[in-house]
């Protein structure tokens, strides 16, 4: 059985939610950390973790 998470429409919706979430949090890096890929990755991970359940909820 294939997980509904891997159906094209589902993963595309999740991708959009993550993109919109990250784009809406433009201030998660300071001027000092903006050049650090590790700081960016840690910041993005934190944003996704905080909203993980909402990201995976199917649209009604």
C-alpha cells in the first residue's frame, strides 16, 4: 500500500506549505548569521519542526 503522503497532490501541497511558511519567516536569520549555511539550515529546521503537524494536515 502506498502512503497518501507520496501521492503527487499531497507532496506538492506539503511543498507549497513549507515554501510559504519559510518565505513568511524572513527574519529568522540575523545579519551576522545570514551568510552561514548551517545557521540557515538550523533556522529552517526549527521553523518546520514548530509547524510540522500543521504542514501535514490535508486541506479540507
